[in-house]
């Protein structure tokens, strides 16, 4: 029995030695690091913005390797060849890393990206313009290079008078003036030119400038309406006459009058000088009732009821010619992803003389949102779209989309007799504003909308 065990033990030991011997003969395969060449040899280079440039890494020892290209530390490509266009002016670092299990190779380029020069040609290529007092001067700027997002500016003696490509100005005073043009494109490349304008003094016919210019004027009840005149020529023996709805009210050079009644009024001016030259102008004045002035409000006025905890008084982020107010009402439902109308209420319970008002007008910044702001007479349960949008009527959603402004305040009018079948606001306790509605009045979803709008100038019209 002992001999059998010894023999078995020897066999086992021989087997172990055989296995160990065979293992010691195995060779571990060694991976060579990549050998890489870069056809673009210049470590520093300059290109124009949006100009394509190709970078390449060539692995020369046939080893398998991975490749990543970084632009300012951000991965931009994962192939040996990268074609890239820089969209902004500036300095960039382009880094390539080629690697495998055997090692890593890196290459760094410094790239300066230049803007495309702004090139402008002018309809008047000279340096001097001569004209008579009262003449109109026109100069056009035509962009012939670097035409992306060009902003124009024309100034007279340092004061900006136009921000369009065409300069059109009437020089009413004699003298010598400096007209300057400045342009800048999206790449911050500039163009400039100046002219000396010599205006000769001449005897002008009766010429008067008005502020505000003749046309439509909006004021609130109780406001003083002021229209000033500036006589540029033919002032000898000038007699002024102002009328309101055909009745003479003043013979002063400046019109001043407080309107305490609601409605639309016609203001007309007639000026006659010693030569019997005449100037006649008219203004259409709309006097409305301002529901709430937010300019001095430190907190949300009590007449505005925050149904969704979403409205607040905020700085006007979009000061424009349509709405120059410093403060506006912000409606913000961006923290919610549920469909909502973003409703808030205007409480009329403390207001008197509601039977005098047959329409509600409000300014709304909609931006790129797809909303159609509704207004409901809450007590009557009548919910409607605006009657007019920016002074225009519409019947379909396509027509609404063509009229609505995404870059300006929109003026919405809700006409009660026409749209709600109600003569006036008499008996209405609450106006329910629903800014985030669809065209059909349903709650708009969060998709494709930032769920932020701004309201201002809540007004009642006669």
C-alpha cells in the first residue's frame, strides 16, 4: 500500500513540473506604441472665421490606435482626420492624441481665428457734401464683404441720427457739420468713413417741425397732452391756431391740454405767415384709462391676483419704441412642465364707472413662444382671443402667426361688443388673463416654449 501511494505521489509531482515548465515557455505579446506623423507641420497658424481647415494624424507603423482631436479641451472628432471651421474670432488650442496599449502620442496646434473684414461702399465716395438749408441729403452704404449681421450707425457732430444702411437727413440749419458712418459685423470687424457737410443759408418757406410728429398719439385720462413746434423757416408774421374736434382752443406756438374724458379726439394745427404760406397738420388722440401704473410699484399691486404664484413686477428686459416702461409684469411658469395657461386675475371689484369701458388693451412680449394670450370674463365664463393684434384683424392661426411680433411688444385689444357679445365691463368683477394658451384656448404644453411672458399697460378704452 505504501509503495502504491509513493508511486502516485511521484506521478502527481511530475505532472505539476510539466505544467510549470510549459507555462514558463509562454511569451507575452508586446504592443508597440504608435508612430505618428502630422502632415500639418506648422504649430501656429491663422485662418478666417468659418474657413474650413483639415488636421490629420497618420499612424505609420501599422499598429491599431485610437485618435481624438480636442478644440480648447473639448472633444471635436474621434477619427485620424478632422475638418473643422471656427465660428468665432479668437485664439484656440487644437490637440490631437493618438494612443494604444503601447503608449500615447500628442500634437498641439495654436490657431488664431481672424474675422472677415467688413467692406462697405458708399453712394457718395467723396469727403465733402454741399447743400442748401432745407435740402435732404442721402447717402447709401452697401456691404460688399463680411456681410454677416452688420450694424450701421450714422452720426452728425457725434449724435447718432440713423442706424440703417441708408442715411437720409434734412439739414434745416446753415453751417458746417461732420457726418460720420460706423459699421461693425458679427466678427467685430469695423468700417468707417466721414464727410464734411457744408450747408448754405437760404430763405426758407414756412417750415415747422412738430414733436410728437403728426399721426396717432395715445395718452391716459388726466394726462396733459403737449405738442411743441420748431419753426425752421418763414417765421415772419406767423400765426398759430390749434383745434380739438374742430373747435379752436389755442393760438400759442405750443399745444397744451389735459383730457379728462375717454375717447378719440382730433387735434389739428394751422400756421399762416406774413406771405400767407400755410402749414396744416393733424393728430389722432386716443385717451384711455390706465388700470395700474407699475413704474412706482415695489411689489405686486393688490388688483393683480397671482393664481399660479407666477407673476411679479420686474425690470423691463425689452425696452423698445413700443414700450419704454422701466417696469413690467412678468409671468413665469418655467419651473413647471405641465400644460398651463399661466392664468392671473385683474380684480375690478374696487373700480367704478365700468360701464364706460367697452374694450381692454394690453401690451404683451410673447417672444418666440407659440402662445395666443386669451382673456376671460371670469364671472360670465366667456374666454376669447384678442379682437385685434397690433391693429390688425385675423381669423386663422396662420394669419395670427404672420402678424405677431417675436422681436417687439405686441398690442392686444379685446373688444367686448364684437368679441364677447357684451356692451361694456359693467357687472364684470374679474378679468382672467391666460397668457399661455393655444390658438383654440387650451393650455399650451411646455415643448418649444420658454413659459415666460411680460405684460404692461393694462388699459380700458371707451
